[in-house]
C-alpha cells in the first residue's frame, strides 16, 4: 500500500482521567489509555500488532518502555514495537511511524500511547512528594553545571529567554501572550474534561497571576498532568469497518531545525509547512482549526507565524485580534490545550483534533470541522512534527 | 577579552527551583553577548530589575564565592 494522503486513519482514541489522579503509575495509565482506545474502536487486545510508546519523564526504564507495555498488556505476536522520544513532537511522529509501517505491510493495527505520572499525592512520603520548590513539575526543573550555578534551571527558564528575544525583535508583549492564555481558557470553560474548566480567565487575571520566570506569568506555562492518551492507527479501509468515524491522515512531516532558537526564533514548522501540506494537497487557507503544541503561550504564537497564518513576529497581534478564540477565524486549541485542559505532551493537541473531527466536541464543537492541523514540539523548539487530519476520506 | 558586552536576553526568576536560591529570588539571569562575539550565561548584579533591557551595556565582575570557586557576573557599565 502506498503511503499517501488518506491511506491510513485513526480508528480509536482513549483518554484517561487527567491531572491530579493518583490511582496508577505511568505504565498503568498507558495500559488504561490503550484499552480505552481499543474499546472506542471496537477492537480487542488480540487485534493489536504494533505498539509505539512515548514515555513521559516518570517512566522507569523509559528507554525500553514498549517492551514493558507489551508485557503489562499480555500482547503477543507484535510486528512493530518502539519507544520513541522527540519530546512533544513524538505523538505525531508515532502516528507517522505507525502509518508508514502499515502502508509498508509490516503490521495492521498500531497503538500509539503517551503517559506520565509526575505528580505525587499530597500525603505521599517526602521522597515522592514534589514540594513547592520547582512547582508542580519538579522533574522538569533539571539543572547542571554553570547553568545551575547561575540559577538558570529547567525548561521554563529556557523558553523565557526565547520569549524575551521575541519581544525584543518583534515588539511582542505580555498582552499578546495573555491573549493566547485567555482564548484557550475560554475553550476550556466549554470542555468538561479540561482541568481548568471551572475557572474563567480575563486578561487582568493573567497579568495579576504570579511571575514564574519573567516574562512568563503562571498562565503562560502549561499544566502538569498524570494520565495517558492513546490512539489506534489502521488502514483507512479497516477503520471504515470499525466502530467510530475514521479520522484520516492527509499529511504528516517532521522538522528539526537545529541552530540556536534564541537566534533563529523559529520552530520546525517552517520545515514542515511545505512538505506536510503538499502531501495533503492543501494550503493553510484550507485549515478549519489548529491544535498547536502549547507548552507556553509563546509556542502557539511562534507556530502560527511559522505555518504562515500570519507574518513572522505577527503572532501576538493575530492572537490579540481574537482569531484563535471561540468565534474567531482560526479556532486554536479548542479543548483548552496544555495551558488549560491537560498536558499529555503531543497527545493533547492530537486528541482534541480527533474529538472535533468526529463531532464529539459538545459545547465547544466547531461547525467547520473538516480539516484540522496539529503540531508537536519538543525540547527547546528543537523538534517539531505536523499532522493534517480530516474526517473526509479524500 | 575585554569583559564588556551587551545583554542579548534576560529573565527574572521568581520561582524557587532549588533551595540554594530561596533567598535570591527574584534574581536576573542574562545571556551576555561579549564584544568578541561570544555569548555566555550569567547573572546581573548592581542593577534594579526594572532597569534591565536587551542591549544594555555591561561589564564583567568576578564574584569570589569560595576560595576555590569564582563566578563571572555582569554589572551595568558606568555611563
């Protein structure tokens, strides 16, 4: 089978409870998510012949996690197995890898899963509890060498440096970052599954929220969540015979720019915007909605620019115009995203795209829901992946 | 090397990520572009946080933290 637009599809989606959930560890959430995805698709464990895992930071022996996952689920006779890590770009890369393997005839039905369980319950022993130092994601607060000596610790610090350069070069302001946060909270307020569903956010609330590392306020930074998300990838033909409306893969690509993001101020979307859209036979004007990796508000702005929805440096004014919010011309992160819904790395935007394309969006369901653009991002704007999905076969 | 340069980017850390910095927050972290063209990470001293800007001129000061450890930091260049 040729690897081309519409040849493969997502046939199942499984999302566990998200956020401050403590009944399992990362492996357990991965199993739960895959089981939910299989039930969603109307499949059994015996139907799975491929397992791809993107392990979150809490995985033990994460390097060979797919082996543990196979054993935990009692899966036999797999034809495809891999533990992959491009950070937040992995979810789409797993789906791409699954689709390529299916098209090549290696396997037929692949479970792609992410899970993590960094948060420990409030009354856990001190060794497991992540206390105030480091906030809710102590494992992301890595530090070494001279960086540590100067107090430059963790991913927030690194993205904050890039944000300041974006502000310097393009005049981006905290109002612009806040516009992203506010728009996504509006979407989350319509999503009962979002961790921040019950909490509205105004631009004032955003500005008054405590500084994490300037120029980032609390609400510039994504949530940290325990849980898992899985999808089942099959051929389009197989997906049509299953329980849910297929979500077809129209285009996909990876882009890892290298260089110094402080200099380049760009994501890998500049590399994938031509290749992924060519595979899908589309331009950006064909996109009905975006689900963009939003580890920070900054990441959304830069990704919008790099896909060409606005000019370089224009992401701030674009967001401030309301374009990405409910009622806007380019609905973005329509479940609330990682900022307001849940943080399952690249599976957060993937899952919301599937929900919208299937018409399962409830109060946040978009009327124009034929074609969705999904992005993944990892490291410090180091890795990137693009996925174009449609509810139409071609 | 002259030890002089300009601020290429900066952050101000408010969150305590390590107990060693509990008394220091909020503190600035800077990337300085030295006159020679190299960039390095450091802290800014002798300046109020509100005065920090990208492009401001700075010069190195050597902070002798212990007999074994000296860290270069930067302060605004006197006008």
